[in-house]
């Protein structure tokens, strides 16, 4: 099933998700159709892309994202991602994608132990992923950051590979807020289809409710990716 | 019923700010000489006899610990 002319982007809701409604709103602002997906259902409802939103799925029990990464809907997302479906993980969604093995490394407790909630400048270091093609190279964007376990870590070999392959997609500017390795705010899979980031582009799509409209390009980029390759990754 | 203990600790190269905060608090309580604290997790599993060591290590490595950032040990009591 496909409807690439509009673009159907799924947004998963887990127990404890907080930002699924804002993510759906951002999808709508970008001109695509948001489709709600349920954590306990392995049916992706024929969507063309998936967003794993922020929040505290399963109360962050065990580790942030650990329980969610084993839910039925994630098994389907992993299969779809391996076929090239664009997947975006925001904040808790990023943690979930790392726990699920779709992205390397892990997110751990902020170095300063404090929950960080502020508008954060980022540089877009890779504008070739499915979620960043609408940005100018090295674009500097302002989006909210709100996380207590947002410090990206990986072993040195993984970090070197991410840097060598240009897979660091977003980098913190103006001071590292949480001690993340190499100021990393977001990374991509090797094929550039799966992206995870700690800051919240879905909260920066309307000046009435956010610091900028910079985040809108994330969702518009995915829409472009769907239109340019409508059949390659549609969920079954 | 057999009982199994799984202990999970952050890998040595992973900064443990919670452990550091604990270590810094100890001198304020009058306890000197503690050079480092690493904070981890302790799991107690009551299992059926049929659960073998292979399954226990998968439980530990695939769910209880994240091998990217944590080491774990499994021991039967």
C-alpha cells in the first residue's frame, strides 16, 4: 500500500510517550499525513516513514528506551528500516533506536546529572540523510533540548567510524549541554535513512509555540525522500 | 526455586556521574578513603530449573544490561 503523493508518516505511542502529539502536528505542518501507531501492535498500517517520539516510555524503567525497544511495533520498525524506510527517533525515540540496535552507541545520564531544558543551537553536519536534505550545509538551527539522559557515548572505534563516514548529523553548538562525545546531538545509520537526535525539532515548527521554525525542515526532508523514492521502503 | 543474581555495572571507560556524586558525598559524612564509586544495578531472578545458563546470559546481555555501556555478571545462588 502506498500513497506517496501525500506521504503517510507513522508516529508511535508508547505508555509514557509525551511528544507524539507534537510530532504528529509537525508532520501535518510539513504537508504529510500523520498516522498513529500503537506500541503493542506490529502493524505499521502501510506508512511510508516512522517517527519514534520523545517522552518516558515505560517510565524509563531499567534504562531509557530499553523496554520500548522490545515491543511488537519496534520489531516491525526494525524490519522496515532494514528495507530502507526512513525512521526518526527524537529524544526518548533516539534512546529507543540505540537500544534496538538501529543506531550505534547509547544515551546515558548527563555528565552534570541535571536535567537540561533549554533552547539549543545545533549545526546540521550532514544534509544528505532522509531527514535533513532541506537544510543548507552546516546550517545552524535552534530547537528545544529537554533530557536527563542525553549524553551520547560509544566506543572509540564507533565514534571514529561515525566521524569518518559523516554520520554525525547534528552537533551541539555554544557549549556541550550534557557531556556528549564529540558534541554529538544526533547521528544517522550507514544508509542515512535512520536518524536519531536528542533535541526536539517537532517543538520548533511554529513561532507561537517554539523558538524557531527550524525543525520543520526535518519533516519536510522526509516528505521529499518519500516522493523521490515512493516504492522502495513502503511498509507491508 | 533456584535464585540467580545478575549484577550490572557501567563499563570502566563510561563516565559514571552518579557514582562520582556518591564518592563526593562520603567525605562530608566523615568517611574518608573511598577513592571511587561505580553505581550499578542488582537483579534477583527466581527461575524454574529448566532455565539454563545460556538463557540466563541472554537475559542479562539482551535486556538487563546494555553491552554498549555496561558489563554484567550472572551467578546462581
